[in-house]
C-alpha cells in the first residue's frame, strides 16, 4: 500500500529514524523543506504522492521530512550544511551523509536522483579518504577537479579549492571550458574577495561568449553571497567590498538594490536602526515614487518584446506550456516585483517594530503595494495587520475579511484564524 500512495514518510524523532535505518539496513532519505518554500510544496503535492516515486524510495530508503526552521530540523539542517530548499539528503544509518541533491523536478528526474545516490553510497572512496589525500595532492589539478566533484555531490562549498585550482592555471587557461564548468557548479559560493570572482570580472567579455547573461548573474550572486558572509561574521569591510562590487554589475529590476543589500545585512545582524534607515530610503525615495501607470506601461512593453520574440521563432524549441508561463510572468513582472518589495518591508516592520509612527509609515507603503497590485490577499493581510497593530481594529477586521474572499482554499484557515484573534483582541504577531 505504501508503494501505491507515493513516498511514506516516518514521523518519529531523528534518533528513531536512524535506529529504523539500522534495523532495516537501509539508508535514510530526508526531504528538507520550509513552510514558505514554493518548490517544496510543489514536490510534496505533485511528485512525492506518485506511485512510481513511492515504489523506488520506499523500497530503498527510510524516508523522513524535516522543516529546517522548526524543532530538530534546525539542528539537522545546520549539521548537514543545508543552504537552499528543498534539499534532499541521503544519509547512512550511522548519520554519515553520502549524497545530496536539491530543487524541484519532474518525477523521472527525482527517481534518477535516488539511483545516483545509491551509486554514491557504494562509492569505495568516501570523502574522508579524499580529505587525507588532499594535503599531498593539492598541487595536482586533476586531483582537485575530482575532489571538487566529490564535494559537490555532498553540497559542500569548493570556494577555496576553486581558487587553488585557478592559481595552478596559466592566465590563458583561466577561461577554458573546464573553468566555465566550475563557475556553473560553484556560483552560489562565489565571494567578491576570491580569485574566482576577480577572474570572472576581469574576463567577463570572454566568458559572455559561452555563459551569456549568466556572467552577470554569477557576479551578482557573488555580491549576495558576500553580504550574507559579512553578516555572519559582522565583517563590515566585506560588506563594503560587496557593495563596491555591486556597483560594477549592470542594473537590473529583477535584482536587489543597494539599499536592499544593506537591509539584508542589517536584518541578519539585528541592527534595526540602520535597517529602518535603508528601508525608508528605498521606499520613500524610490518605490513610492513609481506610479501604477508607469509600472503597467513597463509590463506592457516587456510583454510586447516577448510576443515579438515568440513570433520570430526564438522559443520554437520550448514547450508551449512553458512559453505561456513566461508570457504570464512577463505581463506582470514589474507589478509583482515593486508591490512585493513594498509589502515585504511593511510586513517586516509589522513583525519587529512597536513605534506607531514607523508603523504608520509602513501602512502607507502597504497601501501603495495594493494600489499597484489590487486584491492580492497576502498584501491585504499585511495591510490589515498594520491597522490592527496601530489600534484600528475595525479597519483591520474589515480588511482581513476582504482578504479572505480572495484567498485560495489552502490559505483560508490562516486568514480565518487571524480574524478570530483580531475580534478577540489577541496578538496576531
């Protein structure tokens, strides 16, 4: 029956799951997710319940799910260095990680992940052996490439190894296909102070011939990574280096602005005063000055460009359903980005600030998000909660009840719960 209903996940503690793995002589498959992760929900709703997926995973693994932000999940995610969601961990009964994968995917690809993991488990050369060999072979480029491949399968950063490999390469070989392959694998670990980042920036025109726009995406990812690293160690020198590098990347409305990078740093370091300064600067000097009409005009222009490209045959090799999704996304891209930025800042302030003057300003930003994107139930929920926190209970309840009308079935319970709390005079945050 387990096979016919998809993956059957255990519900005990981590210790109990490992014990069952020992008793059944099976490795453990762990789906690491968060409550807010869209791709995680897609996998849970569309892939995990499939019979063909259950047949493979139930037969070969003890299956388990953890929320990376709750309970034991926090420590497990930290122990196995989970950085993105969903992440799939494959672990021996003794707790040793032997394979890792991530992201949403089709069922056939997810089944392939399990087969690759089984192959990794039977690898006669575990990571510990590679680590012992590393000291004596760190100047061997072929060894470094193989070592990085092994580490990549376990979701480990190769940032230092990438730099060591580049140092062994003469200047003219630092733009080779092998190097390009490393950038494709390691871009999420780039740091603005690394040789890998400097090499990418220096040779961006050469790389563009094969990486295209990914060159700029990888440079920007290096900035974001560096801001996160700076926040972890409260390293303001690294923060300033990241901002300087950001100034050299092309402007793109899809990416965070300089103020947002500062906000991310200050949020992570708990510096609420500087977070608010950057938030005020972004909202009052930029986002609030963008009119709904100008956003609609930009979205129309973007849509027309996509339609022209489609007519020219630029997307001839792409599935029609994916092309339709691209059109839908493009038609409202600016609206979604600008309104979401305003909403997210307003929500962050609602959750963390008690000063009614600041909350009143956040209310105005929330209102503008709804002017740009009317009837969005999540934006309306933010607006309602801000009303409630500044003491306007009637307006709060009315707005939340209106949001309930637009909410999807999966979200209705949350809105109903908030309305109940508001009517009872209870905290909603």
